[in-house]
């Protein structure tokens, strides 16, 4: 019972606020991407390409670490890079291929997957903005 009261009175740290802000901005970018892809279906893959910024920028330090490992650690660095690369691919591949099939579907005139993704993104956007906007309008 005491733990629940502590969690209710928990104030968000700066890191939690920043993480929430990043999730909100990424979700807004996804919504924009879907809107742009639906407006000009033949260029849907280019709209999807703008989402890669959210992955490439945070990965720069890991890329530098991977290069240092290859230079200094020899075969062990190569093996570690391979394991980390396969792990990253396993995480990113489902996200990538879902977006790819959404864009391909739009390009051939099948917007059903895009509509499902748009519903998912709008639900996430409502959840992310929910408590903040409700307290701001009261």
C-alpha cells in the first residue's frame, strides 16, 4: 500500500520527460510520414526514408565504437561487431519491413495497411498527449 502512494506522488525526472518528448516527436513524425505517403503514394518510400534519421543519429557513437573495436580488438572485435550487428538487424528488420510493405501497398493502390498503421499511430499519439493535454485544458 505504501509503495502505491509513492508511485502516485512520483514526479517525472528530466530523463523521463526527455524520453516522453522523444517518443512524442517520433510518433508525430510517423503521423506526418503516413500523411505524406498517402498524399503522394509513388513517393511513399521517400517519406519513409525520413524516419531513418531517428535511428542513424543515435547510432553514431555505436558506429565509432564498432570501428575502434575492429581496429584494436582484431578477430574478437570482428566477432563482437557481427553479433551486435545481427542483434540490431533482428530488432530493426520487423519495423523496416512493416513500413516497406505499407509504402509498397500505397504505391500499388492498397491503403489498408496504411490505414491500420495510421489508427495505431493516432492511438499512440492520444496516449502520449492524453494526461498532458487534459491537465492543460482544465
